[in-house]
C-alpha cells in the first residue's frame, strides 16, 4: 500500500481553491471557520522542507509493503534520514509533559517519510490537524474492514477534501474474509468473540501496512479504556508489530494524545472547525465497525459501545494489544487473583440458591425437572453484575413460593471455560432459564436487567 503525503503548502493551496460544506452536527453545534493559529517556529523548531514532487509509487522501497494506488496524489520527496538507535523510554519521559503538537512535530521530524498516521474515522482527525499545523509532510492510512458505517465513509471523504489529501486504505485479504464468512457466517463474533474477525479484517491488514514503515502515529488515550490503556506512553518501541527492517524493536509507536482528556480533544476539534463523524451527534463516541459499535448513554464509558456483549477486558481488537499491562486484567483493573477470590460475593440472600459445578451439571443432565430454574452466571468483581444485584434479589423475593427456583453460579476463574462451553456464557452477567420439561437452558437475550423485564422473561417460559 502507498500512504498519501501532503504538505502544509499544498494544503493551503487546495483549501483556497474550493470550499467544502460540512454536515451540521447538532450535538456539537455550528462552528465558524477559524483562522489557523500561527505556531511560533522558534519554540518547537518547526521547519518546512523544500522538496521536489514525484509520484508516490516511484519510491521502490514501498513496493513490497504498501500497495500503490493509481489514484494516489503526488508526494513531496523527503531526504533520506538515518535513524539511529535511541532510548525511547527516556524520550517518552522527556516528552511526558509536552503538548500533542510538539510530540507530533517531534515524530514527523525524526522519521520523515517513514512514519504514517493511523486514521480510524473517529477523533483521529485531531492527529491529522496536529500534523497539518506542524507544516511538515505527513502520511495518512486507514483500515477499511468492509463493514464500516456509511457515515464513516462520508467522513473519510470530508477529511480528504478538507485537507486536500488522499487517505490510503488497507483492505483485508478477500480469500481470508470469504473463508471466515463461509465457515462461520456474517455475525460469528456475537457467538464466539470478536477477535477472529478483527484479526482477519484489521490486524493482518495493519501488519502489512506497518511492514513498510519505521514508525506510526495513533490516537490512543489513557482515558479511553482504563482497563487496557491506562499506561500508554507518548512514544514507545511497538511491542506487537514489526517495521520496515523486521524483527523486534524495528517499529516505533507514537501516541501524541495519550495524556489528553477526551473532552479536551473535542474542544480542540470544535475550535479548529474540522470535519467530524456525524455518528457522534447520535450518541456514538468510540466508533468501529457497524455491527460492533453502538451509541452509549451519558453515564457510560465510551468503550462500552464497542463489543458490548463481551466483558470489559476484551474491548481491544488487537491493534493495541501490546499496551495491555497484564493479560489477566479485567475491566475493573483487578488482577485474576482478585477476580477469583479476594472480593466480596454478591447475590447473597436466602432466596437465591448458590449452585456448585456438580449442581449445574445435574441441571444440564435433567430432561425433566421438578421445577424450573432461573440461574445467573456471574463474577463478583464485574460491575455489570454488581449493577443488577438489586433487581435480581428483588426478583428472587417475588418468585418465592411461585414454583420457580432462583440460583446463581460463579462462572469466572477456573469455571469460565466450562461456562463458555456448556452454559452459553458470552459476558458477565448471563441469565439462563432451565424449563421444567426441556433439556437445554434458554439464554436471556436482553441487556435490560430490571425486575419487570426479567419477570416477563420468566413468565413467558414457565
């Protein structure tokens, strides 16, 4: 793939020749175009690079990694830079309190045409704006999974026109996608997790793109996902992917907005009057593929709209897996040891029967039961389980004497594999109804866990 170049000189020229009307985003308000601020070059050591222009596909070292596009715009030629070994941990500490603009300028200056911005169609437009403000040439690429929202594609087009660039897209391998869909269907991720689909549609295309670079720039922030991104540095040796030279340590990862609060990102986008994805005005915050993204409520964390049927520690697609400090960390930031024993139990009431593994296995074996059972599969550390404790306890009280047994089964730790294989566990909590005259339990399909909704489910089946 070839990644697009642009320079601030070309950008200002393209902007002066046309205007692009942005769709009105009601949530963000209407913003007037502001003059671009003049950044003092003395403080950040910004410099424009005089360069000749040649087609991007004329660079022979890109042929094996990033497939050139016939539609790619011409790109400025940047002098070859020799990248010396550097202590990036020390650099991360030195830049810890630097502004995103200074970090962006540092990244582009060090790596020249061997670095590119990864653009996801969400707030990553802030990265493009910062790069534009440095006055340096920059590249932008994006992963087109084939399952993005229409609004996201419209957003891509608006960004290209606003900055006068061509975003270069990486696509998944058609044979791999075909094999996945034929063998498991279009929505297998709802049943067995999103990792396989993301690996085919996102991780492998990204791996191909990064093999042609020595560094890349992402929009990761520490506040995006406290369970997985809380310790993201502003620059690091990429722990997961390889760069142009191959091998461990051959790729550097820059995260210019790692220390920036999400609200500050949005204040910046408003101030600069840049295009935004219209899905943001509909309650979407973190935006990915259409089947795996939904709006969030005002009190919910932004990542709760991604892969919502899975537990919190699974809310990474694999692109930034290396930033997860501990693979055993759950969504509350607790270790697996805490999750398995050192937290207070919940659903602890005389109206709810505590089931052991043999007890659940007996329920599964019985084709005819004396009474139906309602059972919650839970983990006491899970905040979603904690949130439904009151309604489940109240439901158990209401069902007392009705002939329906109410139980609980702790399905984390060493019981999790069994629960996933035998009890349809996808995420915590999972509620099952064991009918009186049926062998297979019926899974409660809704995320509404109030007393009335749960009671309606039971009454419809008993």
